[in-house]
């Protein structure tokens, strides 16, 4: 038996192969126990900050990457005790098979670590979102999503550099020097994308609008659904979904309807020329009383023009912005009907030559 164990096959003793096999089987059998233990230790580091986030959510995120990482790490340590068989260590383009296997192993190990880091970032984002949900301000929620995506991109870039260093034996210092030159050229070629990225930071810190706000921009009106690294996503009132580059959101005039303190309504009356000055004066006074506070705020009723077709009375008033759009529409309807009743009671007729006798412009 001892003779068989010391028999050399492919530059290694049978005993060495059995030891490596035993270690691998041990790692596969107990990987879940090890990964859960490490996950629980990692959870304790962040559990105080995220008491309301279930521990199971964290375990589900990190268990699988930890399983793979533990098995790969133990396998790498175990195989390091073996001598790579010279019989199969052939060479292609000055690269041996052992170098290829080592490069693949290092690459997979780095990718697994990056995967684990991305999962931890997801969990930290869950903790921060849980805290942000305690406030009514949606800015914090959007900021968390933004920086989560930003950090993920940064981690992936670091992972690529590590793979180039440990799998392809590239000097990262020289590579970064070369990338800085290439990066400058790419920055010039992708100037608009860089401008949109910078604009996204301006939006987050200047806060001209936040997620959920109703805005008017470039002829579109809708609610902000998401502010990304490159563009802002808006759900329009027609229920379509549009993406506006962040640079345009910064450079153009954006009307944040949500930030308005009042809603404006405007009525234009075109009165028949047969109406006397006394009738017009009485009608203006009656409309003043009709839209007086608290029914409306900052109202204005004036005879602004007269001509060969009609006398023109402009009516402007503001209502509370806190009322719903449905209530605002009911309010408009009520005012319009009461103005018509006042004209009927005073015996005032609309201008017959005008197609649009009563033109109502209401603010949103």
C-alpha cells in the first residue's frame, strides 16, 4: 500500500493527489458552513446600521459568491502543493499550459471577489434606502441609486485592472499611463457623455428637481422617474417614457411645476359691443366678488381692450397648489358657469363675431 502511495504519476506522488482530492471534497462538503459563518461575521459589521433590513436578505446576496470564493481559494492552496506535470505542460506562442491555467484561476478568483463586493454594495444600498424611506424627500433615494451605480462601475473597472495585472501580467502603472492618453482621446470623442455625467452631479447637488417632481422641459410635461448617470427619465402626461440628456436638463429652462406655490387660471371674455359702460362696470364688480378670497388669491379683472368686434375683459386668479387637479378642474367649471349666469342676469351677450367667446387658460 505504501509503495502504491509513493508511486509517481505525472511528476507527483499518488499520496499528493489523494491529499488534494480530500481537501477539495472537504471544501465542497463544508463550503456552505464556512460561507454562512463568514457571511454572519460580515453582517455584524453592518447590522447596527441596518437593523430594519432582514439578515436573510444579506445572506441571500453574499452566500453564493462566498461559496465559490471559498472553494476556489482552498483549491488554489491545495493545487499549489503539486508539481505541474511536465508531460502535459506544452507551450504555445511562448505560453505554457500551466501559465494559462494559473491565469484563468487568478481571473476567476478576482471576478468572484468583485462579484462579492458588488453584492455588499447592493446590501449597503438596501440599508440606506431603508433609512431614506423614513423621510418624504425622494432626493435621498435617487442619490443612493446614483452612487450605487457609480460605485459598481468603479469596482468593475478595478476588477478589470486586477485581471490584467494578475492574469495577463501587465504592468498596471504603464497601463494607466497609456490609458490616460487613450482616455484623453476618448474623452474628446465622447465629450457629450462626459458632459452628461458632470451634469448628473450638478443635478444631485444643486437639486433643481428630484424624483417624483412634475416638470416641463423641451415641450414635454411629466414626472421625474429616475435621474441616471447619462439621462433623466420622465413619464409624460401622455404616459410615454422619454429620456432627456442630463446636459439639456441643466442647460435648458426647466419649469418645476411641483415647486409652484399657486395655480393660475385665466379667462378671456369677449362681450358684444351693444353692452353699455354701466353694464360692463357692474359685470366687472360682480366677477371681482365672485372670485374674491378665500375662493381665489391675487385675482385681477380688467377691461383690457375694445374694438369693432368686441369688448375684451381679462380675468386672472390663483388658487391653492395643494388642491388636486380634479378639484382644480371642478373649481374652473364652477367659476365659468357662474360668470355665464352673471352675464345672463345682466342681459349681456357674448360677441357674435367671435368664435371663441369664452377662452379659458388654466395653469397646471
